[in-house]
C-alpha cells in the first residue's frame, strides 16, 4: 500500500497516512488536504522549536484566517479554525473578538453543552475546555497524553489475548514512531459531543473514539466498542437527548447501544463519506460527499434521498423553523427542505468562498470557511 506523508502548517507532527486519506472529506479534513502543499511543507512545522502543542495561538482577526467550525454558547457565537484560532461574537456575528488559545494547532470542531461549558477538538489529539462561555480555554487532552492513554489501555488487553487490542497497539506504535515528535500521537479529533456537562465523546481519524463520564477528568478509549473493523475515520458524533449517532468514512453509520456500551451498525443508504448527522424531532438527516443527503422519519429503518440538485459536498444541516432543515454546501449553496418533502428549495444567502460550517443567528446565517467568518441575511424567500 502506498503511503502519503502528511505534514502541515499547523498540524505540527508528521505521520504516514494510508492512501485512502487522500480520498477523505475536504470539508472535515480540509486542513489535512491543505497540509500537503509545497508551501506548507516548507513551513516551520518541521522546526520542532515551535511545536504547536507548546505554542499559544497568535491572536488575529477571523476575517483574515480560515475558520473551520462554529457553535452557539447561549447567546454568544464561538468560531474556531487554523493555528489555534478562536473568535467570539456577542452580537450575532456582526463583530468578532479574538480569544487566546493555549495551543496553535488546527481546530476541527467546537460544541457547547450550555452557555458556559464548551469543548474544542483538533489536530495532534487536542481537546480544550472552557467554563466561561468560550472566553478562556484550558488544555484537557493532547497527543502526548493520548499516546500514553491508548498505549496503556490496549497493551493490557493485548497481553490478555485480545487480538483487536493488539492491532490497535501496533497502529499506535507505528504512528508515534513516524511522528516528528515521537512522544506525540498526531491523530486528529474531528468532532465532539457532550450530552451534558459530564458525559461526552470525542471522535477522529482511524476509528479514534474516547468517552468521558466525569467531564473530561478521565477518558476511556472506545476504539474497540464500535463495529469498525476497517478503522474508518469518524467524522461526526451527534445526539438528540435519547440516541447517539456516528457518521464517517465510506458510509459509516452507527448508533449507540447504551446497555451494551457499544456503537452498532446501522443500514446506510450511501457508501461515500458522510460528513455529518443531524437528529431532530421526527427526522434524522445525514449528509456528505457530492451533494448527497438523506433523511429518515423512522430512526434509520429506511431512508429517503434528498434531491439537493448540487454536486458540492454538503457540510451542514441546520434545524429550521417548522421542522425543516437548511442544507449548506461547501460551495456556498443554502437549501431549504420542509419536513414533508424530499425536494429542496434554494435560498439566496450571499456568502463568499468555500464553507465548512454554519449556524443560524436570528434570521442571519453565520458561516465559517476559507475566507473566515461571513454573516449573510437572506436576500429572498425560497423559490
């Protein structure tokens, strides 16, 4: 199998990834894709004197920096992105203020349980936690602690004869050995979801998944508690207060069986990469590559394909009024689907550049992407 050595401007640590990473989602792995460029390879990330895990972020405006993800913290908006970028807005995205990060690695996702408690995940196994609505962040986990955690946890099981644990140990050792800094496991976390302030999951590349039941004081690896023999990337973890779901590479779709403490396989209508899943009342939506999106009205027992009419990757599905959904494409399409229709209606939201995520703030759409953060008011009703 051919290998690709990925080394990025803010990923920080070199690791050899299998060929299939090159076929992964541009939306959720956009920084990995950018990392193979010649300019980034010439950058200072090979300079270990500036390890992103040890270097606080440089405070800069989001308008001038790529933003990757955005979330609500009560009435506040919090956006995160490249090189440790964190920005907050208290006026629905009209103005933004930078917040300092303890690291300068690339962030991939952000979630708030309530107006105060929030989580950021990203490259080099980073997990940050805020207790004050995103104004201050502390390191909860990183690639150094992750390497020790996975090694210790699965070595015990491997010595007891667990073959799946043995494979995980081998993969962890190989990845750490190929890192520019041997004591760092450079796997990225790609999403985070907390059901409440104590119980949550972080997920990522190569089937990486951790669970906490005490608000991040302790983390338990769950790589072996999911039907994922091929170690496919997990791009999304989301819940609705009752069920918890995973979506990922090559149509990966799983639901948590709480009694067995295991994510079990669901029938997937699509075999391409799924970038996200949105559970809401009476509807479950999944979306991914090349404009593909599906909804289910019976908790995934059957699926209906959404006629998006676009070929661009779908990067978000936002709950809309009257139990509908707004699908957002990487190319900037905004598509409205009512709860009783398989068709979508294009909305006129003027956005710019590639988009990676969005939230609604009143009647405004606040989107994050390559150009930073943009706020758009609908120029027309659905047609």
